[in-house]
């Protein structure tokens, strides 16, 4: 009995020594959706419906994860990417979120797209304590860690961007007569709020017309006619790709040539500017935070060369002139950074902890623009620079706005 007890104690001692020598063995922690071999990542995007132009983002993300898996995965684990189509319909988003969380049992839901869509699932995701991470919308509400600690944005918020355009108008055209076209939901209202804030007391005298559209509308032709009739000489265009292209094209058809500001979410050359007619977009202004794939100044940029090589190998059917594909690449890289930092602690709480402790520069970000978060700052990207469309690409000018 003594000998056996001695051997048992020795075995326990050896095991303890091994654990101390290999602390990772003792520290592996998993929540639903992760284990030694796999990390399940859920995603919801509009592969169909009025915002289907954004479907390419999910395809780029999936392709990037294929690349990561081909290179050995993250800390030895492969990513299982489960993506669902919600057709840009919030009711469908709720259905897809429940499926991903309760049936597919993903570790987190990554980059679901749309302001209304994410609003529809925000309370559910936070009640379930499942990360709703790096959402594909710039609404200001995604940076509220006190009330929604499981939800985080990624791109610059719409209010800040709207304010940039307002400040530029005040500086360059202080007597402007402004017409606004906006999507009638929280996405449009966020841009408008920042724009009004930027104009301040001058908003009432400068804005001569503000018209809205519904995502179910077939066109925005009548709205453009209304804006022209108002006498507006400056146009703030708050639309998603389909309607942005329509607005640009219709403005040209009726000979309305205002100073035109287009929100960043609809600046893809292939998905918006080309369908609208490249010549019709000359002079349009926007704000950017990522390198545009059509801008020749990035032809020999290491980051964009890597992106091009990635696209050709892993997503050959994807457009090399669509900024949404650069977006998908960048946001996927950001999640990979979070997963690397998480190490062997793949709990949902640690995922959010790591997401709230980022400080790095994306290879596809414009100079002077970085990704930085903290436990009380859930806005990863907060800087943008103005640019103007020249008929082929977006040409940067001026200073970098933001903090």
C-alpha cells in the first residue's frame, strides 16, 4: 500500500510539473462554438434583396477564412464559416441569428450587415451573451459597451461622417442650398443627425429639401426630381448601392448638377459608379478610410498587392474594382487578430475582451488611419479623408478627419 501510494503521489507530481511546464494545457478554455480543432463563426449578409451588392462582402470574408485554413488555421484551429442570407430584411435577420446561435452553435456572429438588421438582433445577442462583432454598419449605437457589451462596430460611424461633409460644405460653399436624399431608417437618420450637428444653427436656412425612400421602393427617380425642383445646388446622398447608382444616373439625365456628397458605404466603382455611368459621377465627393482598388497610387502598395493576390487565388470571381471586397478583407483580418490574441481562451467573454484591446494598422487602411479600441471605446476606426471621383477612381485630398 505504501509503495502504491508513493507511485500515485509521484504520478500526481509529474502531472503537476508538466502542467507548469506547459501552462497552455491548463489554460485552454472554450465556450460553445470552439474546441481544440475548430472555431465556428456565424455571419449574416444580404446575398439577395435590395442590398445584394453587399453580398460580396460575405464571399470575401469566406474566401479569407479559406486562406487562413489553408495556412494552418488560428493557433492550430480551423475556422468553420457559416453564412446566412437575410435579404436585408430585419425579420429574416432575427431568424438567421437564432439559427446560428441555437442550432449551429457558433462562437460568435461576425459582421452582420445593415443598421435595421443589427438593431433587430442586438437585444437578443446581448441577452444570450454572444458577440455581435464588427457589425457592417456605422450607426453610433454600436459603440455602447455600458448597455450593449456584446455588440461592437468596425467602420467609422455615420454621425461622424455626416459631420465631415457638413463642415466641408460650411468651409467651401457657405451659402449652399442643400437637398438631402436618405433611406428612411436608422441608417439614414444617423447620417442626417451628424450632418445637422455639423451645420449647427445654419441647418434651417441651408437645407431646402429633405426627401426619403424605402428599401422596397423600385427607384428614387421621383425623389431626384423633387430635389432638383427645390432649387438645391448641393446634394447629400444617403443611399445604399442600388439607389446610389439610380440617383447619380437620374441626376445626369435631368441635367441636375449639384455639388454631390455620397456616403462612404456606396462608393464602389464596380457596384455603383459604373452602373450609374462613370462620366456621371465626375466630381462627386465622399470620405474614405480604406485604400480604393481603382486608385493607381496603390498599384505598388504592398498591402494592396497582397489583397490582389488573395482575390485572384481565393475569390477569382470577385471584382478587383469593388471597394466592398477590400472592406471584407480588412474586417476579416481584424477578426483574425482578435482570435490570435485570444489564444487558447476561446470563451465569448475573452473574444470581447480582446476585441476591446486592439491597436494595429490594417494593410489596406489609408495612411494615418488605424484600428484602436479599449474597454470603453467600441469604435475601431474613427478617421476618414475626403476624396473626389474623377471618372475612373477616387482622388484623395485634404486632411484626415477624426480622432
